[in-house]
C-alpha cells in the first residue's frame, strides 16, 4: 500500500481476515484496511469497521473502532 498499490494491499488484508478468522491477525487486517479505505471511500471502510465490531467483540480495537465508526457515520 505504501508503494501506491492501495487496492492490492486492501485485497491482501481482506484475504488475511478471511483465511484466519477469529485471530489477532484478522482483526488487525480489518482495522488496517478500514483506515486505508477511509482516506478515499467511506462505504467499504464502514463495512470492515462493522465487521470488526460484530465479529470481534473482545477485540482490543473495539473502542477505537466504535469511535471511528461513529465519526464516519455522523459525517
């Protein structure tokens, strides 16, 4: 993603979340993909944030995710 291949990077992160569901890596992949997508397009980012909240209720990222999701939804 840092080399300008955002879509490929997000696709790779999505594959991590699908291949290893319920793991630390899956929730981190969803979080990172959402943050990258927020720079250009909120809708796909919202999908990933909602999935992170619903699929990983014990995540250490839950509070941050809810905050970001709330901020995006009110704009």
